[in-house]
């Protein structure tokens, strides 16, 4: 009996190798997605005054209690008037927000009315990557490239740890050191008046598996204002 061998196996193997080498890390992205929107609110002041009247304080409290502004938001304040008065007005609003655990920064704007202040609220939400991702076949790999699951844990941890999702979009401009939050924290610690953490609310992050992100925090996030 005469046996014949046909040279078909080698081309088939070459084809399989070519298919395995086609995978690239771009097929399994691990980047975070950040979505956001901005809103504006106004505060009124009496002419020449930097004091917040009771109606405006109540307005700020209603914003927080209604969920219009939350600790995870990026908040900036621009006030009208001469430089010294505008700075004092900005500080008054920032102090009122800080009682709710909301840190605001000054923001120069040219279109603010003389006896008004504008509170700019940036709300951002993070969508986590689809992790873990083992879509790549590990049985044959001739590329020595990163696996499909490479970087998943790091990206997920970053998305879960960030206090203000807006910081993933861009860094904040340095406007000087605000010692008030640090001093208040030390004073509360030394006087045994630590503010308890707020009650759990809706998470500002999208769930694993690429789920769409929810809005940052939940209505009334932040609990009662601190002393």
C-alpha cells in the first residue's frame, strides 16, 4: 500500500498563526468614560454688602437638599462688584456651601451683574470599563502583546476612588491655598466634634460591565451641615 502526503497542513497552520496575530489591545479598551453637564445659579446681594441675607442662605440650602448641588460636583463662584467686595462675596457663598461639605473655588467672569454672584455647577459621572475582559484567546499568542484584561483593575480602581469625577476631565487651576477646610477639620478633631459621614446615596459611578453612569451622588447628598 503506497501512502501519499499532501502539503496542505503547513499552509493551514500559517493561516491560523496569522489569525492569532491579528488581535490588538484596541479591541479591549480599558479607558474610563466621563460625561458631564454644567448649570448656573444666581445669588443676590444688597448694594455694597457681602452678607448673605436669610432668603439667599435658604436658597443655597434648598439647592443642596434638592440635589441641585452635591459634594462631588465641581463648583465655582464668580461675584460682581469691586475686587475686594467681589472676593468677600465669593468667600461668603463658599463658607455657606462648606457647611454642607461642598468645596467651591473662585472663578473670574466678566458678565456678572454688580450685586449678583453666579454659582457654576459642573456635574460629572464616570462609566467604568467592561471588566474583567478575557475576550482574547490565550491558547495561542505569538504577538507578546498586552492581554485583553490588562489595565482593567487599575482603570476601575481609579474610577471608583476619584472624589470629584470632573478631575478626570481636567485639572483645577491653582487659586491659592484655602486653609479653612483644613483648620475646621483639625478643630473638630481636637474638640471631639467629628462630623459623621453622610447617609449612603446613589453612587456617582456607573456599574461594572460598562453600565451607564448615574448622576453624581443622590438627592440631599451630604447630610446635615456641619457646625
